[in-house]
């Protein structure tokens, strides 16, 4: 195997393989992002603006580490994912509540930003496929897109839970149903898998937002577990699943090397 092939494989391997376990971890990470973001900004009374600055700094630090890494590190990868989710929570709340844009306007603005990011990525790189991220430029687009998608998901989740009147459970069920339909379209139709992937990817965030609020908010609107308890449980679940995925990935790589 020549040096060029090695380089390309390393770049691809820096991004998690999209499997069923990937989606489980993504939903868990986005739900944790909602509860942890609320824990910092509201429960600890740090505020949306200060929380956003803190969490964006964490995101940038972890992103730099991710970009500098030469191979796929599951713990680092999911730390960046979680950083985008927590930062997205407070960024969205800052726009919608502190700046007074409201959930609908905030979601519309963030939707435009996400579309611009995707179109720019497609125009400059040539593909939106997460299986073809072989350069640092495409990886930067990947992470910026995720940050925007997670921020949008928070605003959209809040809109469904509050402004639409569906409530936390109703919003979670609606988004979960759309994700299920998207999965069926992926399996049963010839609709672009890249488009369906990004639809599902974006929708996992409002699912996590509504489910996270369902866990933390007081009864009767929520289950009343609070941001602290919910965040601890979700963090433990995510950690266990990441450990499992890490061991599975290591075993697969060893098998490939031996072959």
C-alpha cells in the first residue's frame, strides 16, 4: 500500500463510520448537548452569552485537536460532536431568547446558514458525502455544517415543543416519526443517500432537544429529572456506547491489517 493510499485512508478513518450504533450515539450526544447546555446556562445561571463563549471555545479546542489528528479517535470525535451540540444549544437560546428573534425566526435564519454552508461545501469540494472526506478543507466544512445543524435543531425543537403546541413528547414523537420515514426511504427508494443522510442528521438534533427537555422539565410538562441528573445518566450511556464502538473499530482494523 503506497503513501498516498495510506494518507487517504487516514483521512477517511477520522470520521466515524455511519452505522446503527452511530445513530444511537448521535441521538444520545444531541440529547446530552441539550441537557448539558441548559445545565450550564440556566441551572448554574451562567447565562446564554457567557455559556456560548465557553462552549464555543471548547469546540474550537477539540476541533483543532481533531483536525491535527492523523487517524480516527472515537473519544475525540464524539467529544467534538458533543461540543457542537452543547454550543448549539446555548447559541440557539441566545439568538431566540436573549436577542428576541423567537424560535421560528431563529430556525429560519439558521436554516439559511445551513443551506449556504452545504451549497458552499458542494461547490468547493464537489461532494457532500461523509465517505469522501479526504482533505482538511472538506473536514472543516463537515464540522461547521454539524455546528450549524445542531444549532438549528435546538431552535426547531423549541419551536415544535413550545410555539406549535405539540409539547415535548409530541415534538419528539413527530421528529422521531419523520426520521423513521427517512430511514425507510433510504432503504426502499433511490432517493440520494447523501440528501437523506443530512436530513436524518439534522433531525436527530430536534429529537434530542425535545427529548432532553422532556427529561429535565418539571412535571406535568416534563418528567422532572432535572438537568444535572439527566446529563450524568446520558453522559454515562454515551461513554459506554463509545467504548463499545471503539473496541469494535479496533477489532475491525486489526482484522483488516492481518488480512
